């Protein structure tokens, strides 16, 4: 009977070890997934900030160009770039 209890204790030990390994792997996997998500958020935020900077610079350049141009030059550029072909 003592041998039987030894086998039962061994089986319980194996089950406990499997459960501990599973929980440990799960928590490590969750930590890795959260880290990847954080990195993706940081990259997306950087991309948005760079795009906003680029757009702001381009808008400032256009404003400066329009402010330094004569009314006739602005009208000509708008007609050349923004009118449909054949509608002049």
C-alpha cells in the first residue's frame, strides 16, 4: 500500500509541475505580448508625430510661397493645377 501512495504522490507531483510550467509560460507569453503592443504603440505615435511635422512644414512652405507671390501668379498656378483639362 505504501508503494501505491508513492505512485499517487509522484503523479500529483507531475501534475503540479505541468500546471506550474503552463502558468509560467502563460505569464511570460502575456508579458511578451504586452511588450510588443507597447512597442507598436510607440512606433505608431512616432509615425503620427513625424507626419504631423511634415504636414506642418509643407503648409508653412505653401503659406510662405503664396504670401510672397503676386495675385496674378497665384491665380495662374491655381488655374494650371486645379482646373480640368480643356476648361480654360
